[in-house]
């Protein structure tokens, strides 16, 4: 996965993703909402052209820290699923 920060301010972050689709970006967006950011969305101008851009806006917290917390949440959920899946395979 390649990412590029295309905009960064005190309360706004814009990240461009190479070769990522709706599945991963929706997961990030949902996890950011759990972090109580003011705005979390992504734009993809055309289904086949252009690169999607994730947009995070906050009023009180640093959007970079919100994204770090969101990715930690995703990693924890993935680990929990992996552990449960391994336990289910052993039954």
C-alpha cells in the first residue's frame, strides 16, 4: 500500500491512497467515526481513474492522532477475529 499526505493542517488531514478501494477506506472511515472526529470521508472521482483521498477533519483533536487511534482499533479487531477464528478451527 502506498499513501501520500496531500494536505495537512492543524485540524485537517488529506491522504491519497494508491490501489485501495472502497472496502479498506470504508473501514478507516467507520473507525474514525468511532474516534469522534467531526468529519471522516473519502472521495474517489471516478471508479477507474484517479486515486481515492481520505479526508479527516476535527475541531478539538489532532487528526493525525485520531487516525493513529483508528488504525490501532482496526488492528485490535483484526487480531481478535484471528484469535477467534483459530479457536474455531480447533473445535
